[in-house]
């Protein structure tokens, strides 16, 4: 009864994995469907084989032992899984995992001394290194292949070379290869070592054996050996494509095993974890309850095995294992679908087939996506320049295209190259700057003080009077007032020049960088030339503004008729002003509204202050003339800016960049032949990756073509 219960439990657990891929058969990928049909592994077939195993009576077990030993551990799936497994192994050999593409992998983990090596030896029929401490110090990729010849072929692949060996020397060969990869001592390395075993009777499996988990460093092991091993294990078992083969000793509490804790962290449901229980003969008490209760949630089930002892041959060890689970009063109660190396091998082969079938189309898709991305990135890299003539052609093309772009955005107001970057819509931004410049001049240069109206003008008239005819306004009076007003706004033009050229510099550098981005050799030269030229243009504008300000201070002149018109309009208020000041006729308010100046309070001018009429005249002249000055400063600034930018784009920039790139010796173009080390390294990495991915794509393409062809033939 116990055997029946355990068999049922294990079947349910082992079906978790297969059901996860079959539950969505209605929307299953066509390639996956054909792969599954080719593999033709079904639950019915599994159950039938399990029944055949449990049907063998103990009395006749001995008669069946010899033929089982000489037959392959798993024969029904080898021919079907081999092409798929070869394809995955080829991808692993190509190191596609370094491209971020995970491969279906059976990862063997276990605490130190859990019997991990014994299990692998039994599956492969070979001897692995043994000894105190960690024996596996690097990821050992074991590729097992059923071989028709009686003579096995065994070799190691590491550091780009292949080293043949034989069954008698394999342990020493692995130890020597490990030392070459990881160094002498007990330190570990992430560099993998591949062991290929082509031998008659072994299952077609590829597994990765990782160092055993140990918490305490011994001998010359690193103090952080636990952290190093843990990190390596987590790297391998975290991907969803990994199947975790957790090796547990029958004599320990499974829930306390470090390997179980690690697998539970990345596989909470247990659907990717298969447990193999070693040393069953040493601790048979309570083993049935352990593997049927499943307190640690092993989704793919348990398989109990017996370790090879002493000098037993593998055939003898398998015979003893069969006898143990048939005859032992406790172990014989465990379902035959859960015991023995042949059962473990069969289950691993089926699980491996299922995960490959499930992952292969997605791997193919990821390879295609990565290949497309890398090809696109390679095409974006600058073309490698091989001659001076090619360098000259490239340089002039870059310079010409940059010049055309600057013409469009700085002179013509076209921004189709930068439709969504408003900062690059330069004519609009420059117009906004000019408008703000005018507003700043007006707000800082206008006289809005009405409480001290005419007091400054009266004071200046008094200080500039001289011996001469009456009723003549001294020219000095007007110039003194004018110079004060010009001085008050003199910083505004300089600030404008600073801001506008800083903006133009950003635009010019941005455009030049965009067009020379594929040629790192040009970047520094063009940027330096642009900044040097902008600095010169800015200084020229500063000198021009300084002259403009000094000219406005020097004298008063305009031929603009608006001055006379404006002055006459303002002077029309003179009589009203004088009457208000003199209170004729008597007034309630001392306020007067003058066009352009607003409401003026003249109460402080009562009492017949001298020079009132002259001061009013000067004030109106200054007011009329100041409007002309401000507009002249804006108009001239706008013309100067447009003219300077036009010269910059159509001639000066090109000349400056050519001089900078060519250099004083005229050999600057030779620098374009020297590719940046970063670009050269990236180019080579992309080329290597593309070559690898193309080969990987061909590998998968060939296997999928075979599947499609076989599917058509079966129809």
C-alpha cells in the first residue's frame, strides 16, 4: 500500500513540469508542437514504463540484472534527444550565454559530502576526483553521449583546447585541467571545464556540476569560500531555463540542507527542482516518509539511489542497487519509479527533453533579436577610414552637412531636422531674445518718477548756464542728461551679447557634434574650433556694443522725423503745465496728464521756481529723443546679430574648422586614420558577437528544419 501511495505522489510531482508546458497546447508554438511530437514522450508512456519496473518480482530480479547492465541506461529517448542536445551543446560551446541568452541546463548542486560525485560517476560510468574539501573547483560541464563503439571516447575542453584522456586517467586529467583553470590550491573559478564522455550505455545528458557547498574553510581554501560558492550556484540556478538537480544525503534533515534553501530562493514552487537522495543503504529508516511527505516542496519528485562502494564496478554497483531496493525490508516499500540510477537517468533525459522543447523557439527568437541589435549597432559605428583621400572626402562631407543644417536653423528658419526640439528653432528664439532686449531697454531707460518732476533738469540747467544770450538752451544741458540715461542702460546690450552668443555656441556645437558623431577623431577638433570662433565673434560684438554706447554718449543726432513730431506733441502741454504750476485759474488738484509720461504731480514746483519753462522744454526734448535712441539701439543690434551669424555660417566657421583640423603642419587629416581604441574595441566585440550569433542561428535553423522535415514526412 505504501508503495502505491509513494508512486502516486511521485507521479503527481514529476508531472508538474510536463503539465506546465502542455496546459497551453491550444496556443502552443508550432515549432514546440512539432518538437514535442518528434520527442513523443507522453504521460502514458511514462506510466507504462513505471508499471513494467514495479511489476518485476524480487524472486526473478537477479535474472534481469545482467541484460539491464549491458543495455544503455536510457535507450528509448537517446536517438530523439541527441540532435536537440547536440544543438544546445553547440550553443553552449559557442558561449551564447555570454550574449545574455540562457540555455536549458541541468545544474547539479549539493552540500559538501552529499554524494554528488558518486551520482555523476554512476550516470557517466567514470571516476571523478575525490579528496578532502572541495573537489569540484570550477563549473564542470559533463556531456554524456551514448556511443555505439565498445571503446569509449573521453576528452576535456578548456582554455580553447581539447585534451583526450581515458577511463583510467580521467580523474588526474580533470585535476590537472582544474589547476590550469583555477590555479593550485583550493580556490574556485567561474571558468568552466567541459568533460565529454562518449560511452556505450550512458544516457544522452548534459549537466553542469558545481562545487559542493561548505560553510567552513579548510586547509588553504579562501575564507569567503562559502560566499564564492553560493554566488556561483545562484548564478547558474536562477535562470528559468535551469533545472536544479539537488543531491541530498538520506541521513540528513532535508529542510536544513543549504542546497535546498538556495533552490527554494529561486524556485519557490519547486517546479524546476528534482531531488536525488544518496546513501539510501546507510540511512533507510524513515526515508519513505521523507520522500513522500515532501516537506521541502520538490516539484519534480525524488529518486533514491545507492552509492558505489569501494572497488565495485559500475555493473556490480547497479546490481547491488537493484537488489537493495527489491529486498530491503524498508527500502523495498518505495515505489520502483523512485529508485535507482536507471530511473534517475530516464527522468533526467525526459526533463531535459521537455525543457529543450520548451525553450528552443524562445532561444531562436532571442538570438534573432540580439543579432539584429548588434548589426544595427555595428552599422551606427563610424566607418573605418583607410586613406588620406577617404579622410578628406569624409571631412568635407561632414563639414558640408553641418553647414547646411546651420543655414536652415540659424538663417532660414527651417527646423525639420529638429521638429520637437524647440531650442533648435533658432530664428524664433533669436527673435524672442531681441524682443526681450527691447523690453529691458524700455523698462530700465524710461523715467517713471513723477514726484520729482523736472528737478533734475532744473539742477542741470543751473549748473550748465554760462555768460551769453538769454533764451538759448545750453547744448551741454542736453548732453549731460542724455549721457546719464545712456549710462543707466549701458549694461543691457552687453548682457544681451553674452546671452545670445552663448546660445549660438550651444547650437553650433550641438550641430557639429551630431554630424561628426560617427568620427570621434573630429569631435574634439570641431568642438574646439567652434568655441574658439564663437569666442572671437562674441568679442567682436562686445567691441561693437561698446562703440555703439560711446557714440550715443558722444552727441545727439537723428534724421528721424519722429523726433520733431513727438517733441511738438509733448510741447503742446507746456501752457497747461505752466498754468497748473501758477494755479491759474485756481485748481483743486496739482496733477497734469502728459502724453507719454502719464499723470504728473507738480505741487513741488509751486512758488515760481526759476527755469521752469526751460526745464520743461529740455525734458520734452530728452523724452522725444530717448525713444529714437532706444529704437536705434535695438535696430542696430538686430542688424549686427543677423550679419554676424550670416558671416559665421557662410564662411568663418568652415575656415576655422579646416584650420583646426588640418593643423599647423597640414597633417591633421592623418589623425582621422587613427580609430579610437574604444570604438575599435566595440567594433571588434560586435563583429565577434555577430559571427557567434549567426553560427548559433544556423545551428538552431538546421535543427528546426529537420523537425519540420520529419513532421512533413510523418504526415
